[in-house]
C-alpha cells in the first residue's frame, strides 16, 4: 500500500511512518519546516494553507491512503481550512482518508463521549478541529475521522517533557487535578490508525485509552515510571483560573475498539514501570 502521512515529522506522524515502513508499505511523509530522518521514507515539504502544494504533493506521492496527522493549535488555516482542502483533494483522487481529530471538540459537559456525540467545543483549537470534521464529512464521506486524546510515548512526548521539567525545577506550572482525559500510547494509536486505513470503516471513530486520568495523576504515573520525585509536581485546578477550557472529557472508545485487532492500553498499564 502507498501511504502519504501528512504531518509526518510530528510525534504521531513519525511513529506512523516507522510502523508503516516496517510493515512494508511505500511511505511518503510531509513536513512543515524540517524533514524527518527515518530510513525508507520519502520526505516532501507541504503547507496545508496552500491548495497548489496539496495538489502537487498528492500528484507526486500517488497514495492509496492519506493519513492526516498535521495540526497547528493557533492556526485555523492549517487545522480547519487545510484539513478541508486535503479532504477535497484526496476525494477527487479516490484516495482513502484517515483524519486525526481530537477530544478538544467537546466541552466536558456530558461525559463520557461516544462516537455519536455532537461536538460542542469551548476553545479555538477545538472549534478548528470540529470545523475540520464537518468539512470532511461533506467532502469525503467515506473518510475515517479518528478522535483521540493525550498522546504519550516512552519518554519523548510533550506531556512527558513537561512533567520532567516540573519535577526537575526547570519550569514553572501546575498539573491540573480537574482536567481529565483518556491518554493513549503513540504506538497503539499509530497501529490503530494504520489498521483503520486498511479497512472499510468510515465516519467517526474514537481512539482513546480506557483510563480516565487527571493531568496530575498522569504526571504521577510518569514520575513513578521514570524515577522522578512526584512530590515535586505541583497540583492545581483549572476551574480556579476562570479561563476557557474543557475539564472532564473522557472518550468512550468501546465501539471502535470492538472493531479493531489493535488493543489500546490505558495509561495505568503502559506507564507502569517495567511495562
């Protein structure tokens, strides 16, 4: 299978490219500023804000499947408009599309959220992701829209870096006790996305882990795995800040999980020391 991974130089994109090449697929991956260094991957620059670059990239890569793992949190033109342009172009070329969305499309007012839940975002990023979902459903009705949660790895994610910096006194901040998500391991998520790419699934899928944990509990789990002093992780409440942001956004991924061979582990499992 010929796979184009948009956002291939990002945390999830790199893992997608690694697993896809290992499985024997022909992989092209895009980057915004710096190409990746994975062997066997063809790297192409792509700015999703430019329709002509999207056309040229798909023409050059000639993919069977496009996986969109690209986003910029403060950039509507990339996260919303760019995703819509990509969906239109992929659909016109009869390419299967797997689009990575986010639990940020929900407000946290009606947990848990299954695949039938209606987006009600409360942040600009969530609104951009929700707009992208709407456009994709219209422009590429056979596409997969895969909502996920916090993506964690084996020490190399932004969430893990933040915990290390807090525990080591290199950064100020707090870990919220009232912000609850369903973290997923990047390897599990990438495997599930590639499995979905090879099936005839379509529509909204949820790819969150089974454990609902707070940001603070997640920090404690990371600290325990990595031998950090969890007592040095400051706790706080997002509700006390009086700023926009969803609190409890637990994804119910049961329906999607029952269709997959890939098992999405919970944070309490994949962050267990020695796991």
